[in-house]
C-alpha cells in the first residue's frame, strides 16, 4: 500500500507558469507532480556532472 503525504513549497508565479508549460499540464498541482516524478525517474539525477554525461550519450549516438 502506498502512503501519501501532503507537501507544500513556495514558488514564484513565473516558475509555476514555466513548469506548467514545460510539463504540458494546466494545473500547478499536476505540473509539480509530473516534475517530481520525472526527477525521481531521471537517469541523470544522481550523476555528478549531468551535462558531461548527457553530452557523452549524444556523442555515442552520433558515432553510430
């Protein structure tokens, strides 16, 4: 069974609007939930130098 918790944070209106646009969600709640889910699943979250790892992956793809 999943335990659900309520969490709050303070964000600027600009950040919320940018998050809604980036996630494609119309509500703040859904946009934040989608962003958190992506962050938890993203393979780059625990990588020390995320940009170097992404660049390395792109270079490998281009070499094939």
